[in-house]
C-alpha cells in the first residue's frame, strides 16, 4: 500500500471508530432492552 492510501484510510476510519464508540445510538437500545427484560449487566 502506498503512503497516501494508508493516510487516506486512517483518516476515514478514525472518526468512524470514535463515532461508534461514543455514539449512544449504537449501544443505548441494547441497554434499554436488557433493562426491560431484567437481564444482568455482566454475566459470570
């Protein structure tokens, strides 16, 4: 891979990664469904 392609891919993926990590719309529905079903937060 060329240096330009590596920079382009990393600049494209970096914001997407943090949006997914920090965006509550990605994990909040699962938390709400789990609480509605009274599931434990962590399994042992």
